[in-house]
C-alpha cells in the first residue's frame, strides 16, 4: 500500500510553460516574460509492501485487508458524488484515456490513477494532490484497466467525472473554475462567460490581475515538461537587444541550438533576415520567414562579427535542441587585489541546471576563489528547488535551517502557507558576500536567490532593476494544456517581497558589445564593474559598460584598476 504524509506536508513537483513565441523586441528567447515561476519539492508517496487489492471502500491507514465489495465504475460524461473519511480512500474503475476530474466540494482530497488493481508505486501513473478544489489526471493504458483512488487528506465530499471533451469550451470552463479557486487573486476574478473566448490564453488574460500578475497563462503541457525537466527547446536558441548605436546585438546563444552551432556569438550584430533589414522586420513577417514548428523554413541571416567587424551570412532553420543553462564560468585575479574572484553566467533554473551548476562551483572551489560574481542578467527563473540549492551553496553551512522564503496563498487557502529553509548542499562556496548582475530580465527564482540571501549576508546587485516577479505557480493539466496560475506570493525572512523589482545597488549598462568574461579580448563591461567593486568597495569606482556614459548614479568615475590587466584562469569555453 501507499502511505501518504498528512496535511500540510507540501506537495509534488510542478512544471511551468515553455514559451516559443517571439519576444516583444523580436527575439527568440527560450522563455517569454509571461513564463510563471514553478514550485517543486516534497515527497510524492512513501512506498510500502502491498497487501491488498483495491475494493470499493478501502481504508489505506489499516493493514487488514477489507472484504471485496463491488468496485464502483465511472463512465464517460457521468458524475459520481461521494465522500471519504480522513486518511481513508475510495477507489473506482475509470475509463482509460479520459481526463479524470476530482472536484472537492468540502475538505481536501487527492487523486491517484493506477494501471492495476494493486495500488503500488510501480503501478502509479498519475497523481494530483494540490490542496485546492479541483484535481485532474489522465492516463491511457493498453488493456483499458485504469483505477482512480480518491484519498481523504481531510474528511471530504467530492464529485468524480471523466471526459474526453477537449473542445475550447470545455478547456475554458476548466480554466475558469481553477482561476476562481486557487489563483492568488481569485477574489478579483471577474464574472465572465468562458464560452465567449476563442482560446484559454485569451480567457486567462481576461481573468488575471494584469497589473500585479502579467505571468499566469496556458501552455502546451508536453512542451513545458520537456523544457523544464530535460531542457529540450525549439527555436534558433538566441536572445538579442539594441546597443547604444541602434544595432541589434546578440546577447547570447545556446551551445546546441542552430545559432550556437553556426558560431553566432554574443556581440554579433544582426543586420537582416532574408534580405529585410532587422529594424524593418515586424513579427508577422518574421513568423512568415521562419515557418511553423511542424514546418520550419530556411532563413538567410546577415551578421557583422562583433570582434572582427567582418560580414557573415548563414542559413538557419529553427529546430529542437537541448539547452545549456550555465553559459560561462571563470575566475579572475589582479595585482591590485589579493583574492580570486569566481564568475558564473547562469541563464535558467531547469532540472538540468543542478549538474551544470555543480560542475562550475566545483571548478571554482578548486581554483580557491574568495568571491563570486553571479551573472543572472538574462535569467527569467524556473524551479525554486534549484534556486534554494544555489542560495544554500553560496551561503554555506552557517545558513542551514534559516528561513529562505515564506509563501502566502489566497485567503481561501491561507492554512496552506508555508516556508522553505536553507539546506545542507554540496559543493558549497560558503561566502560572506556576493555580487549579482541584474537587468529587467532577471526574474522569479533569480530574484529569490538575491532576496533570500539578503537578510544574512551582503548581496550587491549591479546592473538594473529586476523584473519583480514574487510568485510561484501551480501548473495544472487538462487535455494537453497546462494552466500556470500564480498561486502564492513569496517574502524573505525580513518580510520583504521582490514586487516592483529589486533596485540595483550599482547601476550599470549591459555591455552587449563584448562576449562574456574575456572571450572577446577585452573584459565585458558589467563584469568589469563588479570586479572593480571588489577592489574599491563602492559603486563610485564601478564604471558603466564601455558603450554607455561613464557615470554611476550621477558621479563621474575613475579609471578601472582592473582594465587591461585582468588574468582569467578558467577552462576554455
């Protein structure tokens, strides 16, 4: 049998959507600004030796096998109403391939789907155990035998239904019910007719609090899971921004993507696509050129090399690739400074990030670094469990057990509020301060790392104000769609939220003219500013990026002590 943690032990791994859309400025980032912040962590189930097969009414808290009652059967488009006692279960035979919907009308109940009469972890196909009013699960098995278990986390009344209706109207109704239930701003959801909306995405934009929450949305469930769990993305694999001379500069490319494989680098200038100048290319024409996911088209891109100034033309086609989330790492020394400064460019909090970060941190430890520059300037967030681990690795053993973040739900689910603590994690840098590079693209889990460390150590942000996304989402799936509604708001141990963004301690422009670190021959501007901070200890000595005005908060700055004399000791990347 399966033993479950009693309420309020926190719940299962949650995913958020992969966006493949064109960004507002025309780029092809792997995530868009509306990508919500996922929460994950906690034990799903604790396996025990199975002793009984399912029956119509089974109390899983006991070890004795009940008598075999007739198993209730749920049919398509039928609605069963029932109740379940605390720490007990009821099991039903349900149609394979259908979406099983458990709606808890009182109390708190969980839904599990099994491929066999034996309720074991080996046979567990799907589970939904959010502490909210509606749980959805679907599974398709060859022999058609599927069993749904309703487990009472509290004494609960519920309805159970099965549907294969995946029409827009059905999905919209599902979205509307959920947004009125567990959404953080559920009390502000307007009364609408879901049938009036042509898509679930349009409906969510109408229902969410767009002032505080531009993030809740609907994504393709398969694509989002592939991205957040395995790092599988689709596109060209690049991001870009304008420089001070109105050139479109590549800000990064991903190693295995079409752009990365074509040796397009940060600092390269995008001149045109298919002969159309970049500044004349609108999103409709861009979409026409690149084709669809099912039918990507060859496109001819003209670039100016950011280092040599030479022109280059490459033919590219969007494709599926595996992303990398650590874009660069290195260490720096200077005769004016006695320590060694580590540097990591980190771009996304995905499941694959854990290994990538460990490799980089282990290398920095081998280099005996005494300081860290953490570059999160383009990092939009991801799994909070990875953020928790990274913050714990930076802070080290002295922070273990201290409060990292507190999460607050809407008033309906205030009893589900909880907190996370710093963990014992290796490898650890065990630092007393850190400089973090930020821009308006720095969001969610990136902001969580900064905000959670600030009550305990010196955290200097250098760059620009962050996005200000203080939420985690609950990704719930129905008919292949994932609703990523913001479900809770986070604050640090001092009660501080990142809403409104975290202002930079040292304002500096993003130096899009040079590659990360010293790969382009000269050290990149924001990194240079952070290295200077370690020498001078103030923002006044930290210059802007080379392409920008040499002032910081209105104060003219001196020549950088690191300029031209920095030695990088890192691996070839």
